[in-house]
C-alpha cells in the first residue's frame, strides 16, 4: 500500500514553506505561453493575468472542463480541494496539458473552524499562507465596493432622500471578511442629528455579498459595471425598487474592482499553473470560482479542473443551474470525491471509531454517495468516483466501495495524492481522460427559465434532495410573486441551506427522504441575476467556534506564519 494520509509527519504549512517554488513568470511562460508583459506580478510567486491579454484569447478553442464535487461533508473530511489539485497534477503527470481553477479562501473560515483552503499534503497550491490570508487583495476590494454602496445609500438619505427611499425597506447590508456574530443585527446611525437617521441594519460575511456573486459571474468589466448598477438596495414608500445606479454608485464600485477582476495565477507544489479567483460560499451563495478564471483557463489548457463547493446537491447544482446556465459552460466529466471514513460516518459511526473496519456502516453510508451519483447523472454528466486513501482503510472496505460503485454504473479509484502528489492520483486522471474521450456528456439543466420561482425551488427539493415537498408561508410566496412581477421570474434560484445533509437538519446523515424543506426567506440578487432561497437555519454571517483556528495561528521568531493548517 502506498503512503497514506496521517503517515506524513509534516503539516500542510510546513510542506508549503519548504517547497521549492518557481518564479510565476516562468510558470506562465513555459506552461501557458503567457509572456511577462501580459502579467502583473504580486511578488515572485503570484500574478494577475492582464485583461487586455485575455481579450486576445477569444477565438482560441476551449479545452475540456472537469468538475470536482463531493458527497455531503462530514467532520471526517472528504478532501475535495486536495483532490482538485492532485487530479490536475496527475493529468500533467500522465502527459496532458492541464491547469486548475479554485476559489479564494475567506478569512472567516481560515480563522474560524475550517482552517486554510489551499489543498493539503503534497497536493497544494502555493504560496499557501498568502492564498489563505490577504492574497492579492481581491476580497478587500469586494468588501470596500459593497460598503461604499452602503455608505452612499445612507448618505443619500441623510442629504434629503430625493429618491424617497423607505428606510424600513433598506435591504443592502454591510460586509466584512470575518466571522463576527455580534454584527449580525445592529442599529446604525446612533448619536444624534449629525450621524443620520437611526435604523436597524446588519453585516454579512464578504463571501455572502451580492458583489461577490456579481464579481464571479461577470464576463468582463462592462458586464461587471452593468450588473453592479442593477443591484436593488432598497424600495421607495410606494414599493418601487431603488438600484445602485440610481445612487450613481456602480461607476465608483467598478473602479474599486477593476484590478481585482483579473484572474490570479499561482502554482501547485508540482509547478502546475492554477487560477485562484473569487470565492462565494456554497451554502449561502453559488460557490464557484469566477467566470473570468474558468473561461480564460479553458483557452490556455487542454484540461481544466475546477471545483464546486460542498456536496453535489449544493455546489454542483449551482455550478450547473447558475454558472453553466449563464455562461454556456458545460462539464465534460464530474469527479465525485469521498473517503471511506466519511462514508462510515454517514452510516452512523462516530468520529472516534472511524479507524475500525465496519463494513455494515460503510454499506449504509454508501447511500449518500449513491444519491450524489444519481443526481450528477440527472444532469446528463458522466462521473468518476475518487476515494481519498487513509492509512486505516482496509482491503475489504475498498473492495466494497468499488463493487457498490460498479453497480451504480461508475468506476471508483483509490487516490493518494495527499501523500504522493500527482502520481498518487494517476489512476483517477486516466479514468477521467477515458470518460471525456467517450464524449457522453450531454448537459441538462434541472429546470427551464420560464418555470415559476416557487416551482424551481420545489423541483430542486424533490429531484435532488428527495424531499416530500417544500413549505413557504404567505409572505415568502408573496415576495416571490413580487419578484416575478418585477421581471425576475426567469432567474435561477440559489438554495441556501446546510451542507451537512440533503435535508435542512445537519444531523440527518446518509440519504434521508420524504422530509419537508422549509423556506424561511427569499432575497433578490438582481445584479447577480438569481434569487437566494434561505432554507432552515442558515446564517449569512457565521460565528466563531468555541476554539477557533485563530488560537493556533502565530508568527514564529523567524517571521514565518505557523498553525494556519
């Protein structure tokens, strides 16, 4: 058996810091054919690809698109980002020209519960510390653009409110890229006449901002500016929408985002080029890296590997029903990531008991993987299952997973990229190329544009989650009807729900069915051109856990960041 996870004594950050990185200008020139004058370097190992250069690529043929998704997440871990990195390295290892596209990590999870998000072991993107912290400042630009709009809105009300904005119907919230539960609900503008009119307000995390969603869906600078102008920030006293362009805000917001919109180029530990750009959350937004990065990568490589957030019921569904619907992109193959540990947890095993062989629990937990496979097939896409190897996996457990997958019409392969880099995922890479060469992908969207908004929600709930139905009170139904009357009836819906279960109960593992999905609230994202549907107890401003990751993060005597992951 090859080296496996938990057998390597080095932490992810130690592996990253001791790696020999190549100058990003060399990576760009040798691997992608991009000359130095078409890059804006951020130090030696990061660079933005110029927008002018990207325009010159429009007539080039697209490569093949591979979407990496996963089973429903568990505390045992699945390793989706690690697989995305390892698979791309593996494609290059077997002689293909491949690059990857990932989201930028948010500071909230980096200092909260999850830790860093740049892959792991010997399947990482580097420089890991930069990527997980301030990177190239994209998130700060998005935060600033969001909050500029909030400031201009309050300023307009202060100076006479010529648009007749109803202060009770201001929907635009401020954001920050940090988990801070104390800011979820606040009262702003206290302190007397000079500070404006007090009103209830609140903060979301930056990755939940509509500006983030727009940033990741914009095709170019003009599209970005137009979408920003379409943001509905409030309503007048006679219920008419007030948009960002009414406040003359979208030009200044675009100015803040102009440089950020160019994709960020970095590398893996094996020197594979990688775009890391944009980062909407997958449980409260659409969970994909930017359209700019994905479409540019497809012009530069023969194979592009990208990931969607969390399980296939959330990230992959939104990738297809929102990103593919809006851009014409279509995956040629889907890779579903799982671990035997996580499957046993879906079968009822507690985390502390996962190292013991348990075929009965594993078979029960396979129901979760089975449903995700079936859902991917509903979109008309062929799938390959990649099982991240752990040292405690037994031969009997591996055989059971492979046998069950075969009965579903998909092949499962063990992958050990965490310990071995691209070489450890070579079998997965060969299987993916074989599937793509068969040309069986025929993308089918889950619902048509002209389906009523409530029926789109019901379709996702029934078809993908296997819910019995949805529940929505009169206020939610009236709001959806109002969105349709405003002309947004053809918009896709972006489901915001827990990532840990097909239901809205995070403790309901495996493949539950016949439950009801409660729709608590709906929000219009007019600039992003989708409707956010908030189901169950989901937060757009997370809080920190009792012991946050921040407790372990520090800078040592040599000036190195430690404890990041």
